[in-house]
């Protein structure tokens, strides 16, 4: 304990006072130079009143940080896969999954006027068409050869093959992801077959933002990797303590969102045990619980898993199971959700996704990279799907319903996974990649991945103004936007 704090406590105790633990927490975070003056004045005041306990209220009143009770903190979970996960097995499961994906996205694209001219793949078979028509489906093949791109789309009736000659359109086609849904404007080719004249993505409309009535703030975090040697425990603990400080932004925080990789996990990569300071999931989650416990109880905390957390690896992931840590589940201000989830914070809609699919997408898409995760996030929004590519590194479970289709249009899109804190906007949606609280690992260094850890992003849910706190000692480590 700091000597100034010991002095202040002894002063009060010697005068016959008790100090409530919540008051102690506040004292711990007060500027040490002010401690003596604060404690002496409170002791004098309360002695006059013949009340010999110093509680949270006394300190908050003294410091002028009494909670603003007009700040709402209403959380509604709008979508959470945890209780919907069924795991249909085998081929039947995948057929159901893709047919659900197709149907959901076709419904989304039906809002567009062109969709009136939609034909099924089977109905086109060998027919010569006079006017332009549209087909839609999931991309199953995409080939570029000798200045021509060939695409195959699949819908429930069968498959459609079309050719693209236009150079610009070939570039667009080059950014299509396998298994992504797309609508194509087509015409008959001279000899036989079809030419693709345009490609239309589901995308989303520019729309008015939902706003919180009061200026409550939400904090966006992810990729803590608690239990790892590289978890920035001291910095994270400083940030969590800051939430209880008299800082005007801290006083208004009502939500903390954690977008996955809460813990580093066990057996996630070869020889991981050599890089762990906590060797079991239980130990790691206990540490997470202890850190989260420092957050004031009037702050709602939403916890979503990532690929390092326990539960299951495949998407969609259920919430971190209670059996590994009942403490988190039992806390009144903690809400455990699956990955992905959609929550409403005072009416502001936040879509949360850990971001596993980014790995597959940056590998196969020209122009996208780990350095600009928000560009990948835009790609996902245009595709209206969180993890289009099936059968690559990101495991996807054979659910009967495709829970990764982006059905609700969010006001904020919160993703993590790539350990680069970055902000951007797309069609009025605030894009937040919440970075990490883990220093660069030897693996990341070996593949040339440079994280910018230790940055906490905060958003005013009424004005959408963004603040951040940077706990990194490295000056190059800045928030990207
Ligand atoms: O992932 C942190 C980052 O490291 C994320 O951008 C993916 C990348 N990563 C992790 N493992 C691999 C492998 N095996 N190959 C390529 N890139 C990888 P995290 O989920 O925190 O481990
Ligand atoms: Fe991570
Ligand atoms: Zn991750």
C-alpha cells in the first residue's frame, strides 16, 4: 500500500472511524497528494455528525463524483446463439446451413427493386434470354484466366455459370469470397452461356443511428488473453481502476463489452504451456473474475468468447460455460453471451463478433490486410455475413440455421481478434476493432504481426464521440483511424 494511503487510513482509524471497503476502493484511486486533506476534512465533518464510518457516499460527495442517476444502463440481448446451438450433423446439417444462409440473404436482397427480375439457376438452363435478368446464389467457384473471370453460383435449384469480361467488374469479382451470397445481372453470351454484367452485394442501407437518451459511455475491449505471459496485467489493472476514478468520462461509463479471447486458454497452440502463467482454464477465468470485480457494480459487463476461450471452437460459439467459472455467471452486472451476439445498450444496437473469419479473408482477398481490420469489417457488412468462407481455417458448425448472417443492422460493429485497435465508419455504422491487452507474442513476431495493445476505446452512446485511454509505454503504439 502507498504510504500516503496508509497514513490516511491510520489517521481515520485513530480517530475511531471505520472505513467501508467501497470507500477504500475510491481512496486507492485518489491522487495521493490530496489524500491527507480529504481524510482530515471528512473526519472533521463526520465527527460533528457523530457518525464514525466513512462510506462510499461520503467520498463521492466530497470528490464531487456522486453517480449521475440520470445515466441509464439498460442492456437487452437481441441475439445470442448460446441456446440456439443444435449441431445438426454431417452432410444434412451443411445442406440445412447453406439453405438457411441462402434464404436469409435472399430475403435481405429482396428489398432491392432488381430482385423482381430474379430467376432461379434451374429455370435458366440453356434458355436464350432477351433482356437482362438476375440470378443469385452462393459463390462456389471463382477463376481468373486469360483476362476472363468465371464464376459459379449455387441456389437451391442448381448452379449457374457466368463469365465476366469487363475489367472493373473482374476486380469486384476478385474480392468475392467463396460461399458468399451475391446477385448477378446477366445476359446471354454470343455463342452460348451467360455474361455477368453486374454484381450486387446484399450490403446495407445508410440509416439513422439509434442514440442513447443519456450520455452513458460504453468501453470496447477484447483479446485480454488472461493467463498468458504476455497479458499486460499491470496496464489492464490500471485501466480497470481508472473506471472508478473521478475522471468525468470514467464517471459516465455504464457498459463494458469484452469481444472474446478473455483468457489465453489451454492447448490452443503447440507448446502453449510454456507461455502461460496460469496453467488451467479455471485459474485463468478466476483471474479474469478478480479483475472484472474491480469494475463498479453500476457498470454492465458483457462477455463474449473468442477462439482462445472454452466452450467450443466452431462458430457460432456458446457463451463461456458456467462449469469453468460460476462466479462470472452469478454476478448481477455480468451478462455472458455467445459469439456472435447482438445487444442493445440504452437502445444503441451493437453487433459483437470476435472476428475469427478475418484470417481466411485477408489470405484470399486482394487489398485486405491485418493492418486494416476495419476494411475487412466493411467487407463483412457488404456480404451481410460474419464468416462467409466455409472449409478454411475458421471452423463453422453444421447448424440448421445460419446464425452468422448479419440480419440486424447495428449502430456499432465491434470486432477483435487481430490485436489492432482501429476505428472507422461505414454507412453511418461505427466500426470498432478493440485491439488487445496482450503484448506481441513470439508467434506474432515470427509472422510479422505488430499489435497495438493497451488501448481502451470508449464511446459516448448519445453523441457517438469516441475517447480512448492508451496504457502502452511504446510511443508508436497508437489508435488507428
Ligand atoms: O489471434 C491473434 C492474431 O494472430 C490474429 O490476427 C490471427 C493471428 N494468428 C493466430 N494464429 C495464427 C496462425 N496459426 N496462423 C496465422 N495467423 C494466426 P489469436 O486468436 O489471439 O491467437
Ligand atoms: Fe486474440
Ligand atoms: Zn482471437
